[in-house]
């Protein structure tokens, strides 16, 4: 990463973003590695804060400023991309603290003994003392125990190596001549080794279930999977695995979301529900119309509904076709 750190002022590395504002390509890999390098420098990301949340925002903004001074984003960087970069910095910073603990923590030693031996030249001794104190504290011990238990339960492994999911998907899109692969295909490809074996039994069971649903769904579902839609609610993976957690779409990686986009998503969901209710209501109305009118009258009503500009005009035309009006006209009543 020294080549990036030592770039002259004004020199920039171009980073292409995918449709979800995530870095892709070899330059995207360079960016990811540089983010890891930034997160390991005590001047930018102090390690003596217990969590990313409590780290002062000035540090985070300074890291973003540094990144933007060395990389140019296409399309231009926006708030969603900045939030994604912060998330990546957080992940690399937490990973760095975990690496330091793996190198130096020894429960048979005292806090002072561990703190006195700084394991890496990039670590500030004073910050390291704060980190070690957290390791030995009751709170730190409790968090460590919970994390160990969670890691022991984790079975959702893949065989992509260090390649990011957005980069993997981008390569699939290029091979597929611009077609976004479905989540079913992405899951199977990222859990199947080059020799054809599956990474573990859990993945093998899920792959079998996905293939079973794919065969049952037929061609129409397969086509839907490759359309590249922003909505994955009805695809085969959703049918097998259920809904996703906020901020992440399984087999697609982190999808940046602003507060505004979450509100829009909620409004869209409400709108879809209203449309569905209207469709059901319309189906019921058409059934009633067909039961009350002859075939010719039904066609007249449909044509009138397509042509009239408002509901009042449609109602007047409907009244003129009602059975009661026809009876009155036959009796000579106005």
C-alpha cells in the first residue's frame, strides 16, 4: 500500500461503482486494501475506543477525506457511498483490534505484562494500554465470550477467498453479457469449490433445496431471477430462506441505504399493498357486473370506464345501463 500512500498530490485512482454504489474491479480491491491500511494507523483510527460508535466523528471524517484525496469515484461519490466506506473502515478497524488480540493476549499474564509488550510498530503504546485494559475488564471478557459463541455457531462460509462479493458479481455480469445473476446462482457458485465439492453440509442442504424449488418453479422463475431487479422478495432464494435483515441482501452483500431510501421503501411497500387490494376489489366488481348485466352491456361498461375522465361520469353511464333504469324506460317513466 506504500504506492498509494506515496502518491503525489493530485494523482487519483479511478474507482468504478456498481449500480448499488459499491466499488468493483481491480481498483476496488486496491481501495479495500488501502482502507485496511488506514484503519491500522493510530493517527487516523485510535484503537483505545471500545467501539466504532463511540469513536469521535472527526476521526471518521478525516479518514474519508484521506480516501477521497487518493481515489476518484465513477459515478461521483455520494452520501450512500460514504456510509459504505465508513462501514468498511469500521469492519477493518475491528478486524485489526482482533488481530492484535490474537497476537498478544495471554490470560495467564497480567494486564501490565501484556500492555508492556506492543506487538506491532504501527500501534501507539498509550492507545494499546487502553485496548489491553478493555480486554481484561469484565465488560471486555463478557463481549469476548459472546463473540466466541457466535463464531462457533457460524456456518455460512464461502469459497471466494479474499474477493469481495460485489467484485464477484461484477465478473459474473461481464461473463453473462450484462445480465445480473440471480441469488440462487450466486449462492451456488460461491459455495461450490473448483473440484465440485460444497463447502459444508449446511450449504449442501440449501443448494439442494434451491435446485428443487427451481425445478418446481420452471422457466418463468428462472427468467425472473436474471432480470436484475432491485426487489428480491419473490425470487427462489427468498422462497427458501425468507426475508433479509436490514442493510444486507443475502448473496448480494451490503446494499447502501439512506434514511430517505428506507422511507421510500416503506412507502413503496404500502403502495404495492394498496394496488393489490384495488386489484382484488376490481376483480370482485367485475364478477358482480358480469352477474347483473348481459355480455353486450359488460363490454359497454368496460369501454366507458376506459374513456371517461372521472368517476362521476362513469357512475352516470353505469346508472343508464342499470336494470332498474331499463325497467322504468320500458314502463314509459322519465
